[in-house]
C-alpha cells in the first residue's frame, strides 16, 4: 500500500483504529476522520509516534451532521490530490431516539447517511485515483430487521435501539449494492462487511434490558479490534479482491446477506431517499 492514500472514519478506537494502524503499517498514508476529543488526540499521537508523523493525520468532524461532513470532505479535498481507499466505519447505537441538527434520527443519520454523503463528496477523487476501493463496515445485525421501513426511516413512530441499528446496517449493505452497480466501468469498487462481534465500547450507553442483552452476548465469540480489522484491511488492500464489487464479506470470505439486503428495488429506493435527505437546502 506504499504511496496509497486512505481515509478511515471512526478511527479513534476499536475496529477503526486497528484498521488505520494496519493499513499504515502496510505503507499507506492514512487520514482518520474522528469527532475529536482526548481519545482521538491520543490515538493520533500514538499512531504518529509508532509509524511516523507523515503517515497518519486526522480531520475532525461529526459524521451525523451534514454540514460537518461537507466541511471535512472539503478540507480533505483541499489538501489531497488522490484517494485510493475510503473505509466508512463510524457508527453507533443510541439508547433513546435523538434528532440531529438536520432533523434526522441520529442512528440513521450517522450510520447510513454519513457513509452516503461522505462517499458522494469524495467520489470524483476516487474515480480520478482509480483503481480505487470503497469499504463499508456493516454488520450481521442487519438480520434483526425484515427490511427497510420506508414508512418510518426516522423511527418517529416507534424507536427501539436494536431495530434502528439493524436498519442502519441493512442500509449499509443496500447502499453498497447500489453504489457498486452505479460504479461499473469506473475502476472504483464497493464492498461491505461484517467485522465480527468485537470487544469495544460499542453500546456502552445502553441501559436496562438493552444493556442486559448486550452483556449476555459479550462472552460469546468476542474478538479483539485487531481481529475485527482483518476483513476491512483485506478488502482495502488485498489483490485477491481487485475488481470485485457489490459483495458482502465475513472473515475475509464472500457471504450471503439476508434476502432484504439483496433487494435491488429497495437499494434503488434507499438511494433516491438518501439523495433527497442529503440535498443542501438552497
């Protein structure tokens, strides 16, 4: 990956941090996009000390805010003339329904629209840098929902943390599927993945039964962030997936997502809705 420029979102800890580290160790120049704060600053200093100050840098932005996404994308484009890989990783689960400045439910805004808008803003540079790759971190949690609830994408009628999270992860896979179709012939590929059940701070804000359920799951099949980073690093760097697009991976192997995640009509509809929800207000 020497000479390659890679963007990794949500890289202050967990899978994102491990992914950024591993790709930098492979020779890439990594740009982390984080919300900022002591944890993000500590991560940046740690990686720069280990890998060199010119190998890792950080841009600060809240990917649940469309204004912030546009600002951080503009900063990146001002200072970089190529982008070889975009790893969309930033995501969270929220115990109660929150609304962003844009008037959108926060889980959907961060976990899906953050991916969608940042990718759109950086897509021309990815095409210019082709062959290039887009790697979207999804989750097997997409199986918790039967399909996209287009009648209530904002969870305004009913909010359940795991349903909202599952729907956002389903959106990641559908987005990747439609993106890959639209990118055919450009030299840019798009794939999604499940990193595994990783031991991180994920779900730390959950309360009551939601936290209890997560606690029951933690002892089973839990892996380290380094293990969780193996598949995103593989999709970002391996020659074995060169030219392959629109696929879903688990443990570095192609896997079949749920029937709802293979619904091309839903993927196209989600794209159209996402365009409407991220269109700047004139």
